[in-house]
């Protein structure tokens, strides 16, 4: 008999876009605004808010808009579309949009993309227990677009939610302007070189 899920993921902040980050570049053009996932209990109790142990993390991978598969699965570091494996631990933040109640949020503020194109985030909640791990059904973000350097339209001021997370210790990076001197034509294409 299947065990009903205890938690539900809700995307509180959708990614919109990013400038491409050339490989070996010192400039990191992060996805903006950083996606934020809230973890809620399916059955609401007096314990709602900041979750207690066991440990909770949310993992993210990058997919194509029409696929559920990790686009970087099996690729080496020099060929990946995204900057790194992406895992977020929790932040307990008072939600100014919901009477100041404490919410459990997971933020992904340092993701930069190496290849121009359209992508989605795929999020999976992992509940770590003393003897095993429980994985949730994944959810997907809206499609976001990675643009060539010199496309300033995606640059935005930090959102209210990003600023709140920053005050609670999350390292929220502000999108940078392009670094044209570091641009290489090969960074706009497929990582396989085709």
C-alpha cells in the first residue's frame, strides 16, 4: 500500500531568464529571479511553518521545455549546460504575503547557464531519515530563456522575496551586465560542438 505524501512543493518565485555565462568566465550571469520553492505539509497541523527534522532538501536539475529528463545527465563538467549540481537547504522565512507566518523555503540563487536556449527547472524534495530517503514526485518551473551576452532585457532589481531571503542568510546574487571581452562564439552553441 502506497504511503500518501506528507509534503507539497509550491513554486513561489519563477525564473525568467539569464545571460549566458561563457565557459571559464569570471562573470557569473545567474538565472534571475532565483527560483524559490516552498515546502508545505499536505495535512495542515499546528506544526506548519518551519519544518523540523528529519532533514529536508530540494534538488533541482535542468530540462528542456518538452522533456522531463535531466539535460546534463551523463555529461562531464566541461559539457554541462548548468553550472553545477543544484541542491538547496531550507530557510525559515516570515512570509509578509501571509500574515507573517514562518514558511519553509528553498532558494537556488547561484545557477548560471553555459548554453543559450530555453530550459526548465525540475525540483524534487528529498526527506532524509535515519535509515532511508524519501523522494517526492517532481514539479517543474515555467520555461526560462538564456540569452546571448549583450541582451540586457532580463536584468531586474531583486524581488521582495529575494530581498527577504537575503536578510535571512541566502546569498542572492545580483545579475551582472555582460562581459563582451570574454565572449567566445562557441559558447552560444551545443556543448557537443555540433
